[in-house]
């Protein structure tokens, strides 16, 4: 068979067989199919989609391209959490330590920045010395000892997905529902999970702009999990404005520290506690979700989760004192205030625009080989619903290279909408799919 024929057939909306998909995935993984052809296939998939059968096959191909990590010798249920990507979304770094402090075993395989959204690994790597490239043996040993480890994809875990993940980011095909579903679920199935909480973002700053698409993605991933004998729940959550106030890698680590000391933003704290509670419930630590919420709140307030993250940072080669001394993190050399000339109520903060501006000054990637500047990003000074006066600072840009600052400043200024009346309150958790 020929790669170009399969690209053409997918472009025309045809269903590909398991053998044909295997030819593409395995050929690309071996380096026999070049980036430009696989990019064309990804774009064809983006526009034509995949059947549920194709998504199942794709998930299996990505999963079987590497090893499966066996955690059966570690007591307790293994529960993970994954977000489909948002702006300012650092809930993994809060919910996972809360759940682990409550006794849940959390082997977390995390991702990198995709498009305008941030990545957990990039945030962690802003901590000096922090290693995300643990070997499988190191990963297992740390999970057994601390009940929590954060790792990226290794050459052993779904390597085909690692290659496609980077290519999707560079080829404008991140938002494809079947590609997102197969990518996420292949990684999660590779680490022997018993249960999984999915945070499916919807809104301007998410890859899913409509709730119906977010629901479809959630249902698809829940179904894949069930077919593989896993307990899976999905929360559909709002991403029309950034989560919390910090956008950018080291800046988000600072906000994680504040939140784990019970001094974080209300929206970020609320969502993190709910995700942690569902992890605790699925981990069968307590029989009801209400009891799980109480435990999650307690582990945040009493400092247990904060201590847990420090232990993990130290175990993975990082300096845990960065959570107390922010000057030890990468710091920007320049700052630019974005000031409004109007008064009224903040009616919208376009998360995608904020994410794009943050990427423009170096916090994200435009190509798969780009290096991230961990110090830079955006700090919001106002959120939706807040009443402001003329002269109020809307946000602050932190940068180290002035090359794109003017363009980024113009972008973020356009992200804020000011109206005469207060907007309606919007719930952060819109729906639960299970």
C-alpha cells in the first residue's frame, strides 16, 4: 500500500482498516514515513474525523508501540488525572498531591505544551534540577514510596504517540477529537491504571470550543476506558477565561505553591479539590464523593498536600525550597502593565488570546523543536465579573526578550471585554460524564 493513497482516502472521509492504520503509525514510528506525509494524514483526519472503530484501533496501535508498566505489585488502586489542555491550568500539580496525601496511588504521565495551552512537564521543568525523564524502574519505585510521580513519555511508553503528539502541535491538528482521545487514552492505558479522571475543557481557551464537542470527546474517552476495564469519569469544565491568575511555567509553579498553602485563586482551588475528591472516591479511600470532598479539603488546609509536592520535587532531583522562595525559580527581566482606559465590569477574558500572547513571548512552542522560556508569561490582575475603574491594570506581561512584547501587549489588551453591567456567573464544572 502507498501512504499517499491512505491520505487521499482519509481526506475523502473513508474508514481505514486496522492494517492500513498500522501501516501509517508503524511506518512513521520507524522513520519510513516522513513528517510531511504524516502531517497530511493528521490534517485529513482533522477534517474527516475517524469512526469509533478507527479510534479504538489507533489507541491500541499507540499503546502497543511501547511497553506497559505493571503496578500490580504496589498495593491499592492506581488513579490518574488528565486535562485536555487549557490556559493557566495547573490543576494536576494541586489535585495529584492532594489525592496522594489522602492515600491514593497516582502514577502520573503528563504532557507538554500544545498550541496555546501549557504542559505540566514544562511547568515542572521550571524547577531547577527537576527530572521528568525517569526510567520505568525509577517511576515505579517512586510511586511505591511516595504514591506520586510525574513523568513524561519515555521511549518505552507509547513512543508512537510521543512522535505524533509533537507533530500535531506543529501541524495545526491538535483539536482533532479522535486524535486527542487516542493520544490521551494510549498513555493512560500504558501505565496500568485502575481509574482515571478526565478534565475536558470547553471554551475560548480550550481545543473544544462547543460543549457538544467536549461531551463527544468525553464520551469517547470514557468508552475507551470502559472497554479496557477501567473506571473513568470526565468533568466538562469552563475554559472561557484562564484558570487562576498565572499563565506561564514558573509563574504557575508559584500559584501552585500559593494554592497548596490554601491561599490560591477561588476557581483554581475549587476545581482542584473536586478533581482530587473524585480521584479519592475512585481510589476507594472512602465510599462517598461527599466524604472524599471533605478529605480533599482537609489535606489542602492541613498542609499535607503541600508537603507531598515538596517530597516529590526532592525525589525527582528538584529543589523543594522553590515553593517558599520564588526567587529560586527562573525570573523575567522585564514587565509591561496593560492598563484599561474604561470603567465597568470585566465581561470576558479570552483565554485563547492570553495563551497565544504568552506563547509569543516564549512560554510555549510554535514548532516541535522550540525551546520554552520558563520565566515568562502573563499574570492577570482582574477576572470576569470584577468591577474596575479607568486606569486599572488588567494584566502584566513578564518577558526576557523584547522582540515580540509589543505584539503580545496588543493581543492581551484585546482579550479583555468591559461592559456596563455585570455578566452572569458561570459555573466552572458544567457537566459530568461517566
